[in-house]
C-alpha cells in the first residue's frame, strides 16, 4: 500500500503534538495501516520559533498554497482555529480534492453546513473528532457503534478552563477572579478568556454534538449561552447544602419534534458521575434508547490528547484511501439529504428546577412577599435556607423551586427585583436532577 502524505496548517501547541506523535509512533502507525503516514509540509507564519520537536529540513513553509497545490498531499490538517482564514483554507483544500481533519469547533459551528456541502460535492472527507472533547472519542462513537440509537439527551462538561476554575472555587472557597488569574499563570486559560468563561467555546461544541445526536442543523446564535464569571463561592456553598455541585453544563435534549441546546451553570446531584469530573477533565454523557446512559471522560484539551484525536482521524481516512473508498460515513453520521432542521425550543419554554438567591434587607414579611410573587407566577417552593442575621446590610434567602417554566421564573424575578427590600439582583442557577 502506498505512503499517505499529509499537510499541516498551524504549528502551534497541538500542531507540535501532531508532529511529535507522528514521529514517535511512526512504526506503530505504519504497522496498523500497512503503510507509512508521512507529514510532508507544515505551513505557519512563524517557521523560526522552536516548538520542541524535530522537523526534517524542507518541511516548514510560510506559503500555505504549497499544501493545496501539491498533488502528493492527500489530507490537510487545519489547526489555526477561528473563522478566517481557516474557512478559506479548508475550502481551498476541499476544492483541491484533499480530505480535511480539523480541531476547529468554532469554524464548524458557524460554517459547517457550507464546508460539509463542499466536501460532499468533491467526494472528500471532513473529520473533526478533536473539535469536541480533545482526545475523547465521542464523535466517532456517536457516528459508529452507537449509531443505531435514538438519542434523547446529550450532556457535557466541555471546557477544561471552566471546570478547573469551578473545581478550585468548590474545593477552596476561592473567588472567580483569583482562580482565573491562577489558571492563566498555569496556561489553563487564555490571556483573553472570554470564549471559555462566558460559555461560547462550550456552545460551539454543543452545536456539533446536537447535530450528530439529533440529526438536525443548529444555528450558533440561537444557542442560549451563559458563563461562570458571575458565580460566587456562596452559591457553591449553598449548592452543597442542597446536595449539588455546580458545573458549566452543555445540555442537548430532543423529543423528536423539538430540541433544546443551552449552556449555563447548572446544579447537578452530588451522586451523579458528572459531579466527579473535576479539574481540566471533560465528560460527555449520552442517553440512547437501546444502549441507555453512556459516559465518556478524558482530557478535553492539550497538546497530546488533541494530537491523539487528530492522528486517529488521519488513520481513519488513510484506511479509506487504501480501500479505495471515500465518505463511507458522512460528517454528521447522516446522509446529507437526511439532516433535518428541527425547531429549537425557546428558553422561555424550558422547564427546570431553580436555585434562587435573594439578597434582602432583614425585616418582617420579606419572605412572605417573595413567596407570594413566586406563587402568583405558578412557582412553588421545594426547600429554603435563610442566613442568620449579621452586621451586614443584607441577608440571603435561598430557595429551591419545584419544576417551573423559565418564562414564569423570569417574570417573577422582574417583579421581585423591583421590591424595595431587594439589595442586589437575584441570582438564578438551573438545576438538573434527571441526567438521563
């Protein structure tokens, strides 16, 4: 069988990991494929900085067009991230008849439909396992061994930065800002962490998971996304008293008629396996009608785990090339004509239990007035905690509601936050008790 040659766009941390893996495990990869898998060209604007890996002479270039114009290169890896020029590069590779492997969840969440259509027209593969969960092989499992299942739920802890921050806040009672600063010093968080801590990165990944699980197109701008920057250690403490841990959770649900896609801080039961996923680890929990609940856990980012997923996709495409076939499985696991556009359930219509923390002036009838507004909006109280009096101006009243409709809760909070004894905007966190 012939040598499969590969081109790489983007020689950053993950790109260096790919070079390292292809070099160190070259013999093993050749043994499994029956032929070498060779990295022929690496394109990057910076070909001078030492990445800590050995690159043979003549491999590095600043001219990305060398990859597209080289007839020997069968597969192009895109690892530069972002929307542009990544979109243009991926489309150029496809138009040149080359297969593509990418870790770019943002690109596919926004431009996936265009990219997948171009790949179908040219008869080439676009694989993206490293875009969701780093080294966790969840996408190939959804498309492959779990493909006969009808999925009702996909839940994910999909951002290692946020999970690290929440773990530290939970274990140490530390404030968000101080833990974020430490995460940046350790390299777990970017200098500008907005995409991570405000839930945008997680929303990108959820779009891909929802598309694969439910066979529907998803518009990123319609996915409700909240981050963790407003969380306080006091909320984490109260969550524990109620029997929960707070995670930034990606939630996808489908009843066959409509689907949900939302990202927000969520209280999950302490006895849930998801509650034990701490630090920089990621987890994805699926519920299929025949397989039941299945959970995948692993390192969701980093040089080596993501490189593992990239090279795994290279090997999958290489096997197809050797067999003389292409697009045995479409990118979303459904034939392109079978992908639907289910309606997305508006946030106002979702139902959940709610944690509500009210900051109030401590005086008579405060609780009864709050309870009255909640009751008028159809929201019943399951349990409550009230903090003891202190020298501070405000005390906290914390309520856990029974299941209620989001629109009703929002309407009640508008009324409550306008009351004269409320000293701060009410804090709301949704609760997911049923993680099936």
